[in-house]
C-alpha cells in the first residue's frame, strides 16, 4: 500500500478498480472507467485459461436468474 494521499474522489475512482463498475462493464454498461475494464479483462483472461465462465457470462446469467454451473 502507498502512504500517499489518494487525493480527490475522482482521482481515486479512476485509479483503482471497483467491483460495482467491473460488474457494470461485464453487463455491457457504460458507467465504468478504463481501470475497471482492464481489471475485468485481466480476470476474464485468467478464468478462460481455467475453462470456467468469464465475468461477462456469469454477470449475464446472474442477471437473468440462471446459473452458469451445469
């Protein structure tokens, strides 16, 4: 962790990913920042290698009330 002050709320929002904004991105929303999209794509790359559903698949299924687990 850094000892420096994060500054304004806007600077903090664009510096660190947020799970809510990542979820928004996974659902195709527009209320997210580049840092959220990068974190989301990095996580998707990891799970693709494991052969499990990506965040977008999981978010879409959860929103629809379905399970991605067979």
